C-alpha cells in the first residue's frame, strides 16, 4: 500500500467513498450521543485502507477528521438557528508556518469590517491589511455580510497585504487598488485622450457605447496592472486587482465578453492566483471561471484555432494559454477526486507543453539581435524554433500593427478635423455617407448620438439646422498669439494653453471669469491625465503580446507534482 499520499489527498478520496457508500459519520454506529465510537471508526478506516490502497493509519485519521468536521457543522447550524450567530471558516495563505485555517462566530448582519477586525485580533495584523474574498468577490467592509450572500458554515479566503517599515508607504499599499482605479478612471473619462485607446489584436480601434467602453477599459486597465503584480509573483495584490477588474467586466454586455479573449484571460489569471495561493479546493468559483474561460477561448480562437491562424498566421502562442487552462482543469479535477479525468487532461497538458518548449540557444540569439524577450519567445513558439522564420513572424506582426494604427490614425484625423467631441466610428460614418448625407453633418450627428445610426439619421432628417449651427461653431479656430502669450506668462504650459484657447474659441476676456475658469479647468484636466498616466505606466510592460509570453517553468513543475500525486510516474 502506498504511503506517499498527502492527508488532503486521503481526505478527498475517503470523503468521496463515504458519499458513494452513503455512510453518515454523525449517526450510529459511528457516533452515539454524546461521543464518537472509536472502534467503529477505526474498523471503517481499515476497510477503506484495503479498498483505496492507502495506509490504515492515514485512512483512520481521515475518517476521524471528517467526522469531527461534520459534527462541528451540525453544532454550528443548531447554534445559528437558535441565536443567529454564524460560524465562518477563514483560510489565510502565506503565513508563517504555512496556510492558517481559523473559525469565527459572527452575526451576518455585521459588516465586512467587523469580520476583518476579528481576524486582525486573531493573527495580530492590522485589519486594513486584510482583504476578504468570497465566491469570487472582494468583501465590501462597509456592507453587511448577509447583503454579500455570505451564509452560515461558509469558508472565505483572507488575503494579507504586505507590510512596510515606512508608515506612509504602508498606507500607500492599503490604498493602492483605489489609486490605480482612480488613475484609470481619469484616463478613460476623456474619449479623446491619447493615453487610453481600445484596439483589437491587430491594432484597429474598437468602438463601443460610452457606458460599455468605460467599464471595459477600466476592467482592462485593472487587469493589466494586476498582471504586473502577477509577474512579480505578488499573487495577493494581483488577485485583488483581478477581482476588481472582474467587477467592471460584469457590467458589460455578455455578447461583448464572449467575442473577445480578454475576459477569458482574466478568469484564467484569477484561477492561477487561487492555485498559487493554494486556494483552488476552497473556492468552487474556480470551476465556474475555468468553464467560462474554455467557452470563451473556443469562440474567440475558433474550434481549431482557425480564427487565430487567419489573424496572425500561427496558433502556437494561444496554445500556451490553452495548455495552462488544461493544467488548471486537471488540478481542479484532482482535488474533486475525479482522478481518471485528471489523469487524462494532465497527460494532454504535458503533451501540449512539450510542443511549446522554446530552444534556449535560439532565444538567446534573438535577444542578442535586439528583439525583446517576449517577441523572441513568441516568434520561436509560433515558428517551431526556426530563427529565420521567427524573425519573419516578428516583423510581420510589427508591420500589421503599424499599418492598422496608421490607417486608424488617418481616419480619425480626417473625421475629427474641426471637431472636439467624441470618437466617431469610421464604418458608421461611411454608412451615413452612402445614404446620401453630408460627411461633416453626419460626423456631428454621430458625435451627438455616440455612433447610434438610427438616432443620427433622425437628427439629420429632423434637426439639420441645429447640426449646421454646431458644425459652424466647431470649425477650426486659429489661436490668437497675444492670448496665448498671456496664458503662458501667468504660468500655463504652452501646449495646454493652446488647447484651452481652442476649447473656448479664443474667448478668454479677463472680465469673463467663467471662460477663464473653463480654460484653467481644461489645462488642469490635461495635467491630471499626464500625471495619472505616468503613475499608471510604472512597471508596465509595453509589449502588447506579453499576455501570450508564458515561460512555462511553473507549469512544468506543477505537471510533475500532480503526475506524482496521481501515481502517473
């Protein structure tokens, strides 16, 4: 009999066998009020030892622990029914001595902060360094637990944010998520901001209604900042940012999320964090997210990656993401005691990984030629480690993006000439021109209706005079030099002052404080955007394909670990 099982593995197998046999450890003959019947439990453990091929002492220990857990839940349920006091288990990873598991009794009408403070007292860590995760959501400290669907006998994940010797820096750490979110909102607020542009995989601009655009871009921004932390193996803060991003994505139309791979990547990253924090078994949320990810990849990439091959000429790097998905599914199946399924999909992940390995000498050669690590690895993976072919692939990808952006920039410059409003969808404008409407008037109408063709047509038919007035006002304004000099002389940046004069149509009479204030407000907005961008881009990877650049070192280690656990070696 094998002695190489972990206690968690044994408990998983014994629990499944008990459920299969309909054995209830809290009833006779295994428990007779008021005490456990050790002889019966030990006999059951020895029987399961023979059936499962696990040592008798480990089987007996597992049976006793499962009985203890069951009795504890029954007592907690009775106490909750009588008093309204819930029993919650809190799992706290990455603590001295490993992962901690504590039980807390609390009324569900209490808010999240009250639970944070209880945990804080137990582990002697300031409460504001503790983030609670339940069912894939960050617990709001200000809301009642019951409002956040927390129920009796549930298990939550507690993430402890890092400490610092510097009190001010420590406070900054507490506020980091809020500050990142605030910076992203500043950049997203202005549709014409040069800092935040939504593009597809080829560099073409993507046009969406205002509300969905803002939510999607904020979600993407938070996800990207989280990936910076993920690459540093700061899984705690990365997970918090990922869940904030998920909250933004949840407000977008489901059809939109199904058509792009960003949401799938976010779910994959969330489950990867669960795994690295040793919390996959504690959060059923992982299974839901992996299913979402699998469905989304299929729609985004095509059944046989035909969409990816059509776009990029290769599917090698997307297959790295699929390999990680399969690995996570195998690990989840293992912890659910679906061992045959786990073995099958783990073998698949291993074969996929072998096909994705990059030749280290070829990688070094490309880096020495001046290509980035990400470009080099992606190119070699796409072209089967052939250096010359990989270089061609890299250059083709660069050229595709360059041409797409050049075209988009020219289109937008043409569309926005003389305008200062929102972004206009070139394809939508083309439809109106083909209907016979004037291009400039159609542009104003689309700007007014956020690219809604039906509403724009209505304006063009019913309110042409008003559109002409708006068009006249929006013709290009030449900045008056004396006004520009006046603004610069009192401390405004030249470029920002010029934008303000265009915005107010040179109407900066000192007697008109409202227009002067308007100019100052515009300049301050531009300054805020620039400062927010500088903060936001700190440690940011500018390589657009970075999300595909998986070194696969951790994946290889995990495959070996779970092959051993599944007796596949």
